[in-house]
């Protein structure tokens, strides 16, 4: 895992919604203003991406997002309803989470 601090990549993916960071395995791109919580959030995504062999993660994540847009007609709500975001947001404050997290824990967040 390689953490890269800077606004360039977060700005590139902030066309629809401003993001603090993005994880594209094995890289975590974070704004200089990122907090420990933001870093923990992206580290959770690294683990999720590994579990789905990276490519499958992106396919399912995008599908989940599209389903959310159809369902809610709102990009923010759609984003917050993505299975992998629900796990990351609910556990990002717990700095010990990744030490005890079981494999495929995101399954609990499938709606
Ligand atoms: Zn996220």
C-alpha cells in the first residue's frame, strides 16, 4: 500500500462529488487535509479491494452505485448506499478495526 498526498488525483475524481481521497489498489490518494479517519477509511477499501481481486471490486462498486442512482435519483445518497462505503464509513473511526476485521466483512452491509 502506497499513500500519496496531494490534490491532483482527488480533484480528477471530484467531477460529480468532492472526495477527500480515493483508493486505487495499491495506491491511496489523499488530500493534504486528510485526517487519520480518512486514512483509515481508505485502508478499509484496500482490504475490500484485495478480497475481490481488485477488478471485481470496481465492477461491483460501480454497479452498486448505479443501482443506488436509479433507486434514490441522488448521487450523494447513491454513494452512501454503496455496500463498501457503508462498511468503511461505519468503521472508519475505529483505528483497531482492520486488526480484527474478518475476511469479507463487507457482506454484512449488502442491502
Ligand atoms: Zn470510501
